[in-house]
């Protein structure tokens, strides 16, 4: 094939490319707007949870995961 003239090699490549099925464009993942979400949390009317409450929430979530894994 290397002996083929350049124009014939290019034509072959074009033919091969035209045989490929078009692919769907994937939606580009947009970066999460973490800053806006954090501001929204700060605007809440409720008081922020205490450290003990957060630890309890984390422990509860871990237990939920363990329960799901056992099923």
C-alpha cells in the first residue's frame, strides 16, 4: 500500500471513514456548582447541625450501607 500514490491512499481513508456509523455525541458533564450549593445551605433558616449530630448522621448512613450490602 505504501507504493500507492498519496491521492489514492487518501481516497481509501475517506472511503473507510464513510463506512463508519455515526456515533451519538455524548453530553459533556458539567462541573458541579458547589459554591452555589454551599451558599444555599448557609441561607437556610435552620441552625447548622452540631458535631455530634453530624457524627450520628454519618454513623446512620454507614449502617444503612451495611444493611444494603447484606441483602
